[in-house]
C-alpha cells in the first residue's frame, strides 16, 4: 500500500445558499482544490453526500459532478455513510490511489440542505437512524442523541452547563474562520438560556446544518514536491450497531475506539502525539464521547477537558480549531471533508489566531449516525 | 496492486418480496455468499444500492447491513452510481483489498422496490437522470431511453422487431435460472403485441424491476485454494455527461468504450477472447449500444448480432446467459452484483442448459443512468 499525500484543498463558506445550486457549491469547492493543487485533471472523483436523493431528487452524484467539473471520461462514484459520508468518500479515494489503480483522486464532500423546508430536512436526517426500529417510533435524530446525553449526565453526575465549554470553544474558534457559518461569540449565560430542542439538548448544544462543500486532491506521496508535504499517516473505519438501543453500552463509542486504535497503530502514535483533533461535535455530548473513546479522557470524564480549558488551540488537546460542527456548521455529507481540509490548514500553518503552534500531527474523526459508522484519519507533515 | 479473487457468491430470486424487508433480502444474499466462501467473518462490507433513502427511508446502508449480518466492528459503506451501484460497490471493495488495507471484503448489491407504489418508484428512478435539466422537463427515465432508441432506428434503418432477439434470448436463458424474475418464453409475435411504455419502447423492450440482492466475497488471489480459482482480471470505470442531450453523439456509449478499452488492456485480451458478456439490457436499445461501444459490433450494427443468432449461449458472443436485466430482472442497485455472480457461475461451469462451453473469460458491464457511469469487469479462471 503506497503512501498518499494531500496536494490541494478547497472549501466554501457554509450557509444558506439559496442562490446557488447543488452543482454550483460542489463545483466551487472542487475547482478551489484543483487550483490549490495546480492540477486541471484528475483520474477519479469520489463524492461524499447523504441527502441529495431526497432533498434534490438527484442520484448518481459522482457523474453529476464529474460532468459539471469537466472530468469527461474519468470514473466517479458517490459514497454514503450518513453524516460520515465525507470521510467515507475520502477513505474510498485513498484506497484507489493507494492500490496503484489511479494516480490521483478528487474528493468532494457536498450537501445542499436549503432546497427543502426545515421539516423535510429533519425527516431526511432521520434516514441515518434505523428506519424500522428507531424512526418508526417517531423519534428524531436529535431525540436519539438527547437520550444518550441525559443518560450520560445521570451516570456520571454532570450538569447541563458542564457541556458549555465545547460549544464556547467552537464558537470562539469559528470567529477566525472565514468559511464558518456562525461568527458569534458564545457565553455560558447564552448557552444556558438557549431554547430547548430535545431535552437536555438545547440550540447551543446542537450544530447548525447548512449548504456546504469541501474538497481535497490526493496523489501518491512520492510525487509531491510542495512543502510542507502532508501525508495520510492512517485511515481507519469501524462500525457499531445502527440503532443505539442495540448497544450494551450506549455511552461508549465503540466504533470510535476501534477506528482510533487502529489509526494510532498505523501511524505509530499515541493520543499524546496528536497536536489537534477535529472531532464530530454534532451535539456537545458527542464531543465528550469522542474524546473518551479515542483515548483522550477516561470514561465519563470527557467533559472535564472542556472545564479544565484544555481544548482551546493553546490547550493540551485542541479540538474543533476552525469551529467544529457547532460553529463552522454541519452540512452533513460534507462535514468529513471540512475536517480533513481543516487539519491540512493547521499542518500548513494557515490558521492565524487559532493556529496550533508547531502542529505536525492532526486527527479527524467523522461520525455517521449516532456513533454507527466512524472514520478516523491521521495526517502528518512529512520530510 | 495485488490480484484479487472471488471466493464466494450468493443471490436471491428476484421478485416482489412483500413479505421480506430490505434487511432480510440483503442478509440472505450476504449469508449465502459467506456460506459459499466458507467464511463467517470478513474485514469490510461494501453495499451497492440506489433507492433506499427514498423508497425505504433508510440511509447508511453499509452499517445497516454490517449490523444485521453480525459484522459488529468491521467497516462498512454504501456506494451509489444509480443502476451502476452494484458494480460501483464491487470496484470500491476491489480497491480496498487490492491496496492491501483489508484482507477480505463482502460486496452486497441490494434493492427493495416494492415498499412503495409504482408511481413513486418511477419518480425515484428518475433521480438517475439530471434533475435540473432532464427530469424538470417531465421526462421519465424510460422516456430518455425511448428518444435514443427512436433516433437509432432512424439513423441506422432498423425496425422495432429487429430488437426482438435480445429480449427473446434473455427470456429463453432465464427459463433455466431459478433466481430469475420471469420464467416465460417470449416470441416475436408477443414482443410486437406488447403494450407501449414510451414509444418505441414497449413492455418487452424494458426490463422488469423487482426486489433483489446478490453478493460476493473477494480476497487476495494468492490465498484462494478453491478450484477453479476465479480472479478479477480487469476492473475499469468511466463516465459520460449525466444528461443525454449534452452528448455530441447520444447513440454512442462513450463510457462503455472507455471502460471496456481499459479493461481489455488490463486483462490483456480483445473482444474475441471474451467467452460471455453479461451486458446491461435495461432496454433492448442498450444491449445494441453496449455491444457496439465494447467492440463486438460496428456502429449501428449491434442489432445484427441478435438477428444473426450470435448471442445465445452457443453463439459467437453469448450475452445475458442467465436472463439479463430483461428476464432475470433489474433490481437497480443490485443488478451489477447479479452480473458478477452470473459470470462466476459460468466460469465455475454451474449454468446447466445455458452453460457456455469451456467458458474461461467472462465480462460484466453495469450502467448507471443513460450511459452516464459505466463499469466493466473481466473475470477469468486462473491456474
């Protein structure tokens, strides 16, 4: 398996792009990545997307975009793993380049969520859960996460505002990210006063959706002259049951544990070596669970990292350095690619006020469903 | 890139399985493939599916099935390329095993189409076309193919019944395939008298949809002791514009030409070496176009192969030896995996009355959209 490097990245500002189509937003990110890589042609295209069949009535998104971008013969497919679709597409592209079958791949994570009204999007997002045994009961996706958060608070004795530091950190970091959806400072007071979504998850525990697209170009590492050279040191994926109620322990992200363990082995590192961690804070509870399952905190103690102020760009475990899902925004199938792009920006030293000093090794973790499908990628700068 | 072999296959009879869920039909095919391979565990799962987000309200089909099958840690994703989803998943799995990252992969093509009424399925199938520029005009997927067929008849001077041999051959072969949806002999007279769907495509030009699932297990070739050893000699994919009206020549399947050309090069063969060709006869016109673009007939002369009786299992270019899409049935996202499974059955010599004598090299070609995404795989028996 040959080593693979990320040569170019591109992204658009997350928001409600009523004036732009699915085609246009995905194309913008793709063209930006190609320009950044200095390439006008790639061998293959992998698109990560979750909702377009439902929200935009469009399937076959691989070819939909290869056509629009002007890759008129090259192969193209879509890879889907709910909110983990971005990283799923990245990993599939990685296998293709690593196998030697193709010499370059463009990966685009894209989601257009504003083409239908809010209620439809909530129903569409529920397709990530188990249609027969969860959704059939009338529960929404946020409702499932609320049950997990409530149980966690009960088991480990945390209060609701103990989760505030995760959201406050994400909002603070997003202030310096021009691509972020939200540029608003968050205080503990505002966190606590926010309207309830599904008890105990309120609006400030939950990430905002939006239209977004982020892209990267990967090539064999040996072909990259650009400095710093950013290589993929590890790529791992694991799954858990699709329904949360099927798990022996619903508060432990087994798939995060399995995929991060494998990633650490592949990269030859431990959690202490990770300079920053772009985790999947779709809800504040998920930030705590990711930190615990990935070896950064003991069981039930993920919240402590926030309370102890260890998660800022200057902290011991910087997370969501560009705003995370909470404030950069969560265009579901695109999120995994935003995380990859953001780790690259950190390793290139392009993050200004939220730059992690001397960042050499960064990790991204993208989650599909309620912990059902989890991808962990470790990127590092290479000599 | 290491050589990959197909160790096990499984499939279910295509039909209207009102009594079985999406879970159950995919699981049946998967378990059959695992039993055939003599394996109770695999490293990874790739699911090919097109319609489940719309028809079954279920996304994240990779983990949905890894959970059901009992692969409780292993990675799993869904790959989608409209009706080419089955082969798309197969190719993605192939890259993963070929890269050395995983040692085995289960590929399941699955489609449940009877959970919604017919009208919804027609609308769902249209998501394979261009939502903004084709579907918006009110045209259905069969309507697009009808335009191509009409033009082809006009350009090359063929009558409607000249296409009958394709459907008659598929129906004749399906008689001997227990997994086929239709077991009905077809005559030219019945072909001509069938009700019109979208002029000039009538019911006997068009493949029936249905619920179906087909699966295969792939592993590194060096690990296979089973005889005959069936290896993947070539895997190639190519794309064209998503909308048919964007093509300079709508009657030439450029993506079939590109992917078959690459596949021939990879396998070191020519069309003359192919013992059987499982082509994508979603509509009879597509059989003719596939034969032409893949080098078996001159432009406008694909129809001639049927009229000259060259396409039967005893002919020079056997096609659709198990019934093809026309009579085995076309559960859209599963079709590509049925084709792979059928080529394996031929190379194993398990096809009884439709066995191609001494078959050593077989080709499968799976098409997403109206020729937009095309996958060509060549399998062969190895020493």
